[in-house]
């Protein structure tokens, strides 16, 4: 693999394994996306919500077999998700387990996506007796999945191109030739892509649309009921969502972290979803706040903030928000 490719060990991410004959029907009643669309070549992003429609965790789902699924999410949330989902298993033929110790999760970043026809080129090279490079075998479409040796590779972003490699611990991801980089690089790219993440500090803090899950294809509005569906559907069909995840850049006195809250100079309150500090002292972050500009309240109409308002530059998201 050429030097234009970087890899990062994503040790903070773990693997929840869900197995059994009823795995699809069980998760269909618990998660926000249409689990029936999951397949060997397609991954899904889905939210797990409480009855009030607030996001407990975000899961990236992969299929090992029709009755054997993997969910990638922060390790710190897996125990909570297993415990809460376990209450609804009842007589369903489903087993939930924290399988993080058996897997590694690696991020892969390239300066350019695979060329059209890369899959056929890799096959031709293999047929000729040569080993195709990992770059030639990576899936081209976002949410696409391919097997590379014992690993599953899934594409999570269009530009800059990024993939996750999920590998059995006994068979590490084949990333020789990649330049290893720090996790901050991956985090900055995720923030630039407007990708939310939910951590222990922000679990159940945001309704689904506040994290733009509808814009990211993580909600199926035409499927049956699931936990939190009534609230999420009502926000979609009956009223415009007034607070959404947006992207900002600011000079901050101390680094921001998930769940930090504050106020902008125009009076809007915000809560941080994710943040990444840059080497030049600036911080890029995702925060949920009111859409558009809100005039500050008249003097004396509200108590002064506990700390000085944060002056931040709003940056564009790489996707459109629903009207």
C-alpha cells in the first residue's frame, strides 16, 4: 500500500455481537434503521433510543452471517446497551455479548477512493497469481462492505475517504505499508464530515434528529415500530426540528469535550457532541444548537451566563439538512 494511506488504531471502539435465529426481527423492534436491508455487502448506521426518542447509542452494523451480526460502538457503552437490550429478549432466540476482546477496529484513510473497476482489477491480479493490495479491495460506496482475508472493511465517508477494518484479534487487519497516525486525525475528519458519536457522557442527551440521524440515513421512517419511534416520527411529520447538530471552529481557553455546554454571543445555548483540538490552538467541534441566528434576549431578561459566551465560526456540513 502506498504512503498516501494512513491507518489508526481505534481502541475506543468495541464490538457488540448479536447472534441467533431471531436476530433481525429482534433488532428491527429496537433500532431506528431497517435491519432487513443489512447484507454481506451493506452496513447500516442505526440509533438505539429510549422511549422518549433520545439516543442511547449509535451502532454501525455488519453482517457476519444472516443470524450473526456485529455492532461497532464505543466500548464504554457496550455494557449498558447489552443490559438494556437484554431486557427485551424474552423468548426471542437471540444472544447478546460484548465481543470486543476478540476483535480489533482500525481506521483507514486514503488520499483518493478506489478507482472504478478496482474490484475487478483485484480479482484479475489474484487470478494472475499476485496478491491484490488492500486499497484495491476496499468498498467504493459509502456503507459498502467487503471481506479482506478475515477482516470486514466498510466505508464510512465519501470525502476524505475513510474506512473501518474490523478484524479478528488472531488475524490483524492487513494494513502493512500504511503510515500510522494518531486518533486525533480520524476524529478531526469525522467532525469535518459531520458524523455524530454518542458517549457515556451524552447517552440519552439528544433526540435522534438533533444528531442529524435523518440526514445520515440512520432512520427508516417506513418500517414498523421500535423503541422511541413515536417521538422520532412525530418530530419528522408534524414539526420542524429547531435544534440540530452543527459544525463550528473556535479558539477555546480549555479543550472542549462531549457534553460540555455553553452559550454563543447571540444568546444561543449549545451542547458539545464531539470535539477535536488542532495543533494551531483552534478547536473544531460538533454541537447541538438552535438553527439559524437567534437574537440575544433583552438586557435583564435572563441571568448572565456562568462563563463568557464562546465566539465561534460556523462551518458548513457536507450534507443537507431536511427542511
